């Protein structure tokens, strides 16, 4: 039974109170009309709880701007562009990446630019710039839950090379403060294909602010480089913006709970607000934490991923760590993002992760 404004409502009672469910929650399909993102298809999702987020249909159905009760949750950058503006070489990915609540990285490559077997891979791969096809929208009662669902498919394919299909389902509900992303990646080619995946979940001010904290339960932790090693002691803390701030990346091997999931969160106790990331560890055993507290680029990201480090593909292959999908094989992923509100929910999250409240 959905809860709105602190009251539980049956489906019949809500029908009596409003002529259309769009008064309370829904999905609006729009097209952006200005600037670099002109023409980009977007689904605006609102749940009636104060939780709102955009789904960028032409950007792999990634999650864009998001808010709770008028407070921004996601880090958003003005570089957002359409797939046609994508620059695949080197770090050109950053010229059209607009941040947002979740960006998909992969499907064949994540991390820094690389060359393997004569093929060049740009930063974080191509999938985030591939438009969704066969987009389906569901807004309907399922028992006593009013579901809001988006589904679609993205193909990362090249003539004579890999053919990977990403099928995505995004689900939330009336009264909910959570969104569930369920992905299936299938090798539709006839040869084994390397496959990696990373969910770049990007958080900004006011959630990320001096005094905010990272809550995490892990088995192993390693800094990416010397800059991260220098910040290792304070990796879970957030200070004020600095004009010169070397980005830091930390790799975590997560500890699963009894159900096989791991939860990580950014919490701002002064604001009474947090956001958790829950991932299924069997397929996503690791989490990368990106921390860039620079003036003008004040952001942190929690990144569920299939891969521990960012070693070159050739090195991974030689070490037997290059993951591949056999022809016809598929793998399923789950990531859930949930807004935490109030001291009690923040304390419960801290207790769950064995942190002091």
C-alpha cells in the first residue's frame, strides 16, 4: 500500500481523491530543446514522495538530474551532449558527459583510454552514448503498488567484432524513495567477447558537503595512485572545495550480507539526508570511490563494478583476469539507489554498516 504525505492509501481511496494518477506520480516523456543537449529524449519520473529523477533515453537510459523534496542529489555538469557529439578517442568522453545520478560505463571497456589487439578504447567505453531502442513505459497498479517502469535495449556492436546487448529495466513506485536498475548483458555474437561494467553514481552538493561521510563495509581497500594514497586516511570524509585538488580513486572489495548484497552510502547528518547504493555482489563484487573536491567540480561517485583495478586489457589477459562472455551467454546485474531521510534512517544505515551513528 503506497504511503503519501505520511498516510497509507488503498488504490480505491486514491482513485476517489484524484481523477488521474498523474496528479500523484508518473513518467513524462520530453525532448530537450536548447543547447548541446537539444533533441535528447528524456523521461521525467516523479514518485509523489518528493523523489524525482530524469532518465536519459538517448544516453543508455542513464539517470540524469535527481532531487528529493527540492534538494539536488546528483552532480550535474553542463557538458551533457547528444550521442552524435561523442568523441571516442582518449578522454573525449568527458566533453559530452553531464554527470547525473547514474552513468553506465562499458560494455567492453572501463577506465582510462587503452589499446588492445590494435583496437583503441576511449575513457569508460561507448555504452553511455548509445540511444535506447524499443523503449517501453509502464504506469499501472500491480496489486497495491502503483509501478513506474521504463524498459529498453542498447546494442554495442561493430562489424566483424563484438555484439553485446544491454537490456535495462528501471523500476520505482508511487510513494517510493528508491529506484531499481536491473540490467542483462548478452553476447549476441558468435565469438567470446570481453565484457566489463561500471555504474558511475555521481553525488554533489548539498548531499556532498563538509561534514558528510562515506559509510561502507569492505574486505579490502586500495588507493589507485600516489594522490589517493595521500588521502587514504580521510577517504571517507569530505572537506570544502579547493582550487587545486588532485582527484582520488579508491578501490573496495565489498563484504556481502546474508542475502548476497552490499550497501554503501553517502550521508549528511547535518542535512538529515543520505543516499545508499545497493549492489548484488556475485556480479558486482567491487566498488570504486571517485573523489574530486575541486572548486567548480565538487563531486564524489560510488561506482559498483565488475573489476578491481584499471590495469590495461593486455595485462589483464596475460594474468587471466580479462573477463569474457561466451556466445549466447548473459549476465544479470542489480543496483538500487535509495534516499535516506532523517536521523533515524541515517543511524539505521550506519548501524547496518557497523559504523558509529
